[in-house]
C-alpha cells in the first residue's frame, strides 16, 4: 500500500512539473510579418532601380564603344590603341563602381533582414516568458518540429504581436 501511495505521489509530482512547450512555423511567421514584407518590397524597388541604372550605363557605354570602333578605323593605329586602352580602363572603372554599388545594396538588405530576425527572436522569447513556456521550437521548412498538435502552434499569436507593434512604429 505504501508503494502504491508513493507511486501516485511521484507520478503526481512529475505531472505537475511538466514543461510547457510550443512551436512557431518560421516560414509562415516570416511570410505574414508585415515589416518583413515591407523590407522585401523596399529592397525590390531599390534593386529594380539599380538594374535600370546599370542597364542605362551599360547601354550608353556600348554606344560609346561602337562610336569609337567606327572612329578608330580612320585613326592611326597607335592613336587608336591608346584610345582603346582608355576606353577599356573606363569600362573596368564603371564595372567596379556598379559592382560596389550592388554589393552595398545587398549588404543593406542583409543588415535589415538580420535586424528583423533579431527582433522576431526577442519577441518570441518575450512571448514565451510572459506565457509560461519552457520551450518554443521552430517548425516549418528546416525547423526542428516534425509534428506538433496545432494547439501548441503559437505562430499566429506571435505574428499578431509583431504586426501590431510594427503598425505602432
């Protein structure tokens, strides 16, 4: 009898100490978080503008190169080679400038996304602490939750908190 009472008390103590666990579908969270959507749209606009600028500069340079080719046929060979060398240097300089600008644009986008991910992680942590969760796992593609009852999915709650805070900013 003592063993039975002790076993019931032990099982009761274990069940009272169960950890509260939830999961977040990262893919859904990031796809429905308005700030992330806005950052992507802003980056796409910048990227499209850069693409148009690059295309315009390249087209202008091609026209200049074609004009040089027509002009070079009427020049002395030494003079034509000298001007061709200058044209190549300009081409390299323009290419380097465009490459640097593109890298800077990509770095800005990556910095914004890194900041956003950090903000999301902080919000998930705050949500977990304020709601008594011991663990909040990641789900979705590449996540660590292969299966979870939908009742333990807190994605929508966290997206709502993030979007509400973003609207206030």
